[in-house]
């Protein structure tokens, strides 16, 4: 049904000086689901993701979010509409504590400017919710720890907390488990599952076990085009998908 689609693209295309990185991609992401975008190296995943999050403007095609065309809307404006991107490289203030990072995100979510010069007392109004968010991502005991001192996995958890502070209707996650060991991967996967309970998640992810365990729908890209779409059970058995991964040197 049309009404349960939160984000869709029509013929999304991106060309760089004659090279077509994304070619006529049609996506339909259902509200309240976890949707994964996967594919071998060079498939166009990152370009597609950058188009959806407005860091690139498509050569052709349209992007529609909540029935509103956002093809040429600025990134800051789509964030205000409830579509928020979490970055592959941890995007937190390294020398501020975990609590301070979340507090700044809460300020932004309330439409305030980054008033670093405001008194501690005025910022303390955000502490209760900031502590709740830190607790939700397993960082309660690290509230006073500078972000630079957190492990890589915990930095990513803090980044998700700051994203949640903006109260997004839809979260876009760029390689959320990249560079992590098994323990951190499990922690972040559980965190994504919890975060998705009352919102939609679109993620670009290379770890196929994470994709299999979390995703309701998977879109497989190859050479800039949609190769297959469906559940993990469906796409993992698709001969074209198997060939694309084997041909690119992936297991």
C-alpha cells in the first residue's frame, strides 16, 4: 500500500563525467522497517546513500520522503523533516564528554543554536533526557568520559545516541559496524534493533550476518543498478546475487 512507504526513489541516477555510478534506482522503503542496501565493492551503495542524504544531487530522478519531494532539499532541511543520517566515521566532539555530546544534540533537536557560552544551569535542563539516551545505548557509566577516550564501538554507540537525540522518524546508517570486533558488532546490532522499534532504519552494511539478522528487506545493488530485492533468504539464493559477490571476490 502506498501509505506505508516512507521513502522512495524514482529512476534515481548519478553520473560523474560519463561514468554512471547509480543508474535508474527505484527504492520503496516501508515505514517501521529495517531496510539494508548491500552489494559488492563498486556497486554504487555509497553514492546512492549520499543521494538519499542530500550530500549529492542526482543527475536524474526523484526522491520522495513522506509524500514530499526532497530531491533538491538541503541536508539540514531534511534533518528537520525527521530524516537523519549517522556517519560512517564517528561524528562526535572528541574532547567533550559523552553527556555533553548528547546534550548538544538535544539542544539542536529543540531548535536551539549551539550556545556553548550559556551557563551550565541553563544546559542542565537537558541532562535528564541525555542520561536516558546514554543508558539506552549502554553508555550510562561513561557519561563523564571524553569521547576521545571511548573505544571505537562505544564512539559509534554515542553517535547513535546523538542521532536519537534529534528524534528522527527515519535513521540512515552508513556502515554502522565497519571496523568493529565481534563484541562491538553484537552491541551495535542490538542497539539498531532497539532504535528501530518506533522508527524506520535504512542502512548500508557490509556485514552480511548483521544484515541477515536485522533486515526486513534487502536491496542488492551491482554496477549502480538494483540486482535483487527481498528478504535475506530470498536474495541470498538469487543466482545473480551469488555471481555478483563471487565475481567481486566476496564470500
